[in-house]
C-alpha cells in the first residue's frame, strides 16, 4: 500500500475552499484555453478530499500497518485538540512555474509539532525522516505541466477561509484511484489509551504533497 497521515479540514473550510477553487477554475479556463484539452487540464481536488498532510509514508507492506497504527497512537498520546485556520493561496514550486495550487494555514505551529512527533515515531519503523521544512497546506489543484499562475492566483490570494478543529489523525491508503481511510487515531490524555477506530473504506482523499 501507499500510505500517508493527515487531517481532513472542517466542512465549513471545505465549502469555502470549494467556492474559491470554482472561481480559480473559471479563471484558469480563460487564462489557459488549452486546458480544455483532455490530459492537459488541471486536476482539481474534490472538496470532500481536502486535507492537510502530516507525514507521507509511501510504499508500505500490509503486515506493517499494525505497527504504523501503534506508532501513530504513541505519537498522539498526550496531544491536546487544537484549531487552525486555512488562509491565503500559493503554488509549488512557485507562482511562475506552478504544478500545485494550494491554500495555506495561519500559524501552523501545532500542525508542525504534530508532524515532528509522527516523524520521530515512524522513523523507528524505518520510514525516512522528513528533510524538508514542514509547510502545512491544502492542495486545491495539480497542473500537468509547470505554468505561470501569478495573475490567476494573486487577485484572490489573501482570502481567509474557516477554522478546523483537530482531535486526531487519519491513516490513508492512496494505492488506488480512490484513496481510503484505514484508521482514525484520536488524541488522548497521557493516562488514557489512544483510540484506534477503523474507518469507512469507501472514503477517499488526496495526498497533498507538492511535486518537485
């Protein structure tokens, strides 16, 4: 399986981002007429799949999933629920050569600290520690080829969307076309056992990592 760990955004955030993405899609059709050609058009992420990625694991054996869940539970022990607000738009690798359009996160300190905890626990299992600086974001679209999107994004870049409450993390499998939730790991006080809840395998998401 191809795994990653993340948190979904709130319904209010997803709705606000979807409205913005619809506007961007209309502007993109005007800016890039060739984008209507199959195979060239930007791939817009479905609102139900909006999320923030915390740790990308990559190819993982089925028999290692239990150990991964245990590591996530250990990393989440003692973490208190927190909130973050999604705001502003940007692009990877840059606005001049974009392959990903994203919405950022205001003060992503708590998400960054959680990502570090996950990284440390999962490194014990042999998953490579992350070398890039963590940049919390929600992927809105992927472009097939690098394109300049400054004029597309800047007029709406300073928007603020809505808050998301985080009370746990989710383990996703992105092997197939539709990504699946394998487990949800809730935050718990140190003296409590962290709950691991099997997820509905029909849910899907997007891995959210920038293409370099």
